[in-house]
């Protein structure tokens, strides 16, 4: 489905060199899997998603989806950010309809599909409200409904629940697990949370030194998962053990040689 082949990405650093965020990264993501990307700050998790989204291009190597190279953003992929990106001048329903109208659907069909995904994410009652009237959790659900309505093959999620309170975060994790179970989308989900990765993922990739794959873990715990189960607790212990051997923040800077 998604294939990373020897991907390297670096950024300029204070005009005196480059910071390598991902180095010679190679792995595949299977269709329909829920893959969590876990790791310390600065290890390249968000950069990885931006490369798949087509917002960035690798310096070397390639990324393909169904054997087609990623050359820029496309309708087969959709991104959900930490901060919900809704148009404040549109109602919740109009926000969901916006992308559908751009696909050429007539207004009645746009409304039908938009309402379907609002009901699916528990926001049918809020269709006529504006984003300012919603809680943080409701705005994030609206953002998820908007991308689901576009039927992307790949859902990219960059710490979408990290700014929410614990109860709302757990509730949305449960909803996201249900969405994944009911659909065929492939998920790539960036998180700092061991508990979140263990609860959601079919597979957990831990990025390590200089943006390489430190650990690649298949999660075989059956769904629906219980947060207090022995299997989940053991998995969280394993993940914390792996992370404990990595520094809390990682960047690798190559400086330009001084001018004579």
C-alpha cells in the first residue's frame, strides 16, 4: 500500500548546515492497517506524515502508494491535524459539504453525504452550529467527519487528540477505533502517547536515532480492546522499555565547513 524506500529528509539549520530528520528510512504500510508512529521529539514523526501527504518531498529515496510515486497532495490522502482546521464562517454541515462540492456533487447529494458522516461521528445535532460554538472534541470530530466524507484511501493523523482533556481523548479514541473497524481506510497516526498507540494500533513503528526505524511491532490484541487488560498493560510496558533507551529529543546537524 504505502512504501518508503531509502527516504532521507533534511532541513537547513541556522544557515550553517542541515538537520537530518529522516535517514535512509525503508518500510511498508499494509492496506487497511492502523499504523502508529511513536518516538521522541525531533525524530521525524510529523515530517514522515508530511512526506506521505505530499506537502514535502524527500531529498533522496521515494514514497509510493499502490506503486504510484507521491509527487504532491492528492485526493487519495487526507490529513487531520492537532488543531481542527474548520472554516469559522461556515456551519459544521457546510464545512463537511465544502470538499464534496469541489468534487462536483450536486447540493442535495453533498448534504446527504455530509449528514451521514456527521451522524456517524455523533455530530448530527450540531450540523447548523458554527465552529466557535463547539467544544474542542466536537471540532475535532467535525474535522474527522470532513475527511471521511471525501473517501480517502489513506488517513494521516498528526497527534489529533493531544490538546484535549483525558476523558474526551479516550472517547474519541474509541470512536476512531470504531471508524477503523467499519471502514477500509489505511491509517497512519502520529502520537507521543504509549497508551494511545497500544490502544489503537495494528502496528507500532518507533522511530529512533536520526529518524531510522528503531522497532517495528505487530499488535495482535483483539478488538475491541479493554484498557485494563493484561495484554494491553504488557504492551505498554514493552513500548516504554523501548523508548527509555532513546534520548528524549533527537536531531542530527551537519555543519558547513568554515570558509577559509
